[in-house]
C-alpha cells in the first residue's frame, strides 16, 4: 500500500515537472516568432502547444533511453525517482525565476542521477549511457546548431540579396510559421518523452511493468497533455531572454535558427538522445546572429546562459540527492515523499504570493512578450 502511494506521488510529480518543462521551454519554440512579429503571442503559443502534443506520439526512443540507459532500474525505487523529480522541478523554477533558459532535460537527468547515487552509490548510474547518450550530445548538439544556423543565414541572405526588403521580411515571417511548427513538433518528440521515461522507470521499479517494457499508452497521453498545457501557459520571462536579449533578430535569422534547431532535435530524437532543446535553439540564435556580425550577439547574456547550462546537471543532482536524504529521515515509506511534497507546494505558493505582494507580474500569466 505504501509503495502504491509513493507511485501515485511520483506520477503526479512527474506530470508537474512535465508542465514546468512546457512553460519553461515555451521560449525555445515561440520566442523567435514572437520577437520578429511573425505570429501573435497567443497564436504562436497555441500552435506550439498543439504540435508539442502531437510530437509526443511520434517516437519513444528518448523515453527508452531515460528509462533504461541512464540509471540501473534494478536498484531504482519510486522514492529515488521522486527525489530526482523534485531536484529537476526546483532547478527549473529557480532558473525560470531569474529568466535563464536552462535545460529542463538535463535538470531531470541530473536530479535522477543525483538521487540514485545518494541512495545506491555510483553503481546505480550506467556510465556508458550517461556519457554516450547525454553528455556527448549535450556538447555536440549546440555546436552543430550554431554552425548550421550560421551557414543557413549566409545562404538565406544570399538567396534574397536582390529582393525588396519588405518582400523578404514577409516571406521569412511566413517561413517562420513553418519552421516554428517543426521546432514545436521536435520539442514534443524529445522533451515529453523524458517524463514518459521517468514514469516508466517508476512503474518498472514498483513492479507494475517488466524491465524491458515501453511506456504504456496512458503514460504517453498524460505526458503529452501535461507538456502541451505547460506550453500554453507560456514562459514570458524566458521568452524575452531568448527572443530579444541575445541578438536583435530579423525574420531571416528567426527562420534559420528555428529550422536548424528543429533539424538537430529531430535527428537526436531518432537516435534516442535526450537532448536539451534549450541548448539547441539558443545556440541556433547565437549562430544566426554571429554569422551576420559577431558584435550582433550580446555575448554577456550568452555567457550567463552558458553558465546556467554548465550548472544544471550538478545543481539538479545535488538537490535530488538532498531531497532523497530528507525523505529517508521519515523512513522508507510514503511519509517522506508526502512531507516533501507538502513543503515544496508551500514554498512555491509562498514565492508566488511574495511576487504578487511586491507588485511583480507572475511570468506564467503575463499577457505580453518581447
């Protein structure tokens, strides 16, 4: 009975993470379209939400990686998964609060790895999978997106070099609708699957599924719905950073950044790499700006983003490990996760209330973007 209660808490927490992933990563999908006025904010976000939902059903390769290739399912318990999710949510909310587009994907993996190590030692981690399917792609994918976007913007400007500026802008804004849709679809194929993988890992650990089982249909549907709702709620604070503070973007740059990001993410999903869409699209934005003029990129802002990227895995891992330690203070039953859940909800509510009392707008309900 106690293990079933923990499992319910884990599933609820995983879907809560998926929701925060959606509003935290909305910027990745819509910021470029909004900043160039290719689409109105509400339309762009609704379109992205729909395609995020659809994308979640295209593949389960990434979900399988998260469930089977990063941590050893034989030593994982639902409480370990719960602690990892809390680590990921805590880091997501922290970076959202400060407007930093960090990686929800790496926060999730870092949180689960940290709690697993705290519970069972380093043998709980599958080093080959962590390095080969997470860390190496984390380094290569942003570099690839940077280079592809840089090359693409050069081609884009050359193709339309003799056309009237107004015609070019209108054409690339229309193109952004297509490239933005592909990016939203790619985001759904990769990011929603991480939550599917974590829920599947918890179901395997609890004995509800066999060791090699794939995510059940209800898990796929629930994860797709949660990330779509999170995307629809919007992450305006991070949209401003991605859409206006890295470079002053034109429609051609927005089109190439989105297209490059979508191509890299879809390729990574095909090979089962749980990629950071945040890393990829921001690198694409930087590449599109740098190819036009190095000084066009606000490298100080870019540096702060990269710093947040570097911190994400160890910070989420540390929070996940600490959370697991706290749950064990209350024994191995359901009491620890219940107490942590109540405290976490109280802290989140207090933070929102404090912002409201200080007169600061709450980013997820703000009605305008930059």
